[in-house]
C-alpha cells in the first residue's frame, strides 16, 4: 500500500466519521434537478425535486436499484431525510463506495 493509499483510506474513514456525526455536506451534480424518492429505486414515488446546485447531508446509505448518473453507475442510494432517497450517482462524494453508515433495515 502506498502513502497515497494510506492517505485515501484515512480520508475515507474521516469522512465516514463526520458523516455519521452529520457533519458532511455533499454537492449534487451541477445542472441536475434530482428526484428525491420514497425508497431506493426508480419504481418508488417522487416526493420532491432538489434544486440545481443543491447540497445535501447523507444520513445513511443503502443498496437498491442500480442506476447510472453523472458520477457513474451504482446501486448505492443516499438517505437524506426520513423516507427520502437519491441515487448516489448524482452526488459528488469523492468515492465509489459508501461514505456514510448503512441504513438500519
């Protein structure tokens, strides 16, 4: 493992700790009004739209429907409020993996 790998792992761990404490805010992909859904899939109802340029706090993350967006293809969904999920592919987290605790089932 290189020094850069260690630094990246440390930053990811720091990010997870801050996310768990509710401290990290992430930008939504510019130019998109992202649909916020009731659950982690496109087959669940839309509850609202995020404004272009929105920034969100991720409460927890879960696996759901695999979708493609400006930041790749993933099955990770971000819970931003009770009953409100957005695909992680529309959020610039700096990671292709989880950056917040897993949501309780």
